[in-house]
C-alpha cells in the first residue's frame, strides 16, 4: 500500500438531499483498480495521477476519529464517490471497516456506493449502525449480463457477484439498491438490459434503483473512454463524436423510452427510484428497526 498525506477526510456536503441524504463525504482511498472505461474520476479536474493505482490517505482512521468526534451534528457519512471503498486492498488493510466502526461508535449513519461484493464482509457493522442511524447501500450495476459488464468494467467483480451481494445485504435487513449508472449510449442503452437489471434486482430484494440513462464526459476521461471504445467497439467513438461533440452530458438517444420502461418495471416490483423516496426509505428502515427493538 502506498500512502498520501491528508489534512482532512470528512467533508461537509452542502446539498445532502441531492445524493442519498449524505451530510458528509468520506474518501479514504484514491484511485481505483476496477478499470471501468467510463469513469468520471479520471477527469483532469480531479488531478489524480496514475488513477489505476490505489493509494490510501495516511493515518486515515486517526483523522476520521478526530473529525467525527468534533462534529456538533451527526448525519449520514457517504463514501464511494471518487474511489471504491471496497477495492482489493481493503481485504488486507481494513480501512473502510475501521471507518465504519468509528461511524458506529460516534452515532453517524452511512451511505456506501460500491461495485464490490467485499461489502458483505461488513454486514455485522452495518446492522449495528442501522440500529441508531440510516444505512443506505448502493451497488452499481450497469449491465445485467457478465459478458457486457466485463467489457466496460473489466477488473470489477462480475454483475453476478454484485447481484449475489445485493441479495445477501437485503436478506440481512440492510436498505439496499442499485445504481444503474452510467447507461452507455449505443452499448447498454437497450430495453432488454434495463428490464433485466430491474427484474434481477427485485429477485434480490432491493428497495430502490437510481438510474442515469447516459454518461458524462469531460477532458481526461473523454479521451480515455474513446481510446477504450476503439479497442472494444470499433466505430462507436465516432458515433459519440457525431452525436455529442464535446458535451458534458451525453444522454442516450433512447432515454425517454428507457425512462418509460424503467418506471413501469420499477412500479411493477414496488421499487422506488426518486431520490426523495430513496432517502425517506432509508430513514424509515431505521425507525422500523428502532421500534422493533422496543416492541
């Protein structure tokens, strides 16, 4: 493991209702080994060199404990926005697990975004946190079939393993859902993929799905993305250039129809998809558990 210096790790989020109710953001690691061809964190604006190399913030748990102890108000601590908190090195170094223990000790909630099934290792702590605060877990699945996910997320755990992790979390009463983002225009933006993800998620017992029927591209990740497309899907990068130019937001040409199909399928399985409903669901899940403890 390589380390970098950090003065602070727990950052206050000005707009918690915009992203899963996270009042604070926490990134213990920098860089990612999943190799996703579309990752926005490769963008030049983040100034992360050697993005495929995972490094950790030095004395992370000491810093996190100090910062949690000093907060006047508790709230949900979100992690996974810039780097997956369950990268392969987490198996050995347990920095995310250590952070969860601190989050629990100081009475905060937790929101986690990941592509890794390593998260099931920490179900015990997640259940403890959920006794007093919201827990909201989102596992990103952009392709129902492994054959597609392995092309666009070559080093991440397979979609099958992620669905299995969702099922295990749900079985243990953890408020769990799927992030279908990004859905890549001309690659994964088809009816069959969307319907299959929703159906498989429902079979796993998930409570929510949050989608993005398109991809964001800016300097740094755009060039990397096009280079990978040329290797995997020859000719598709030209379709992007013709359709989107240098736009930041690249919506699927089918996004209106995909939205219609997506909402219909979610309604069929009683799965919520609006951010406000997702946040309320996490809060309600905690309240239900608290009530059951005293019933």
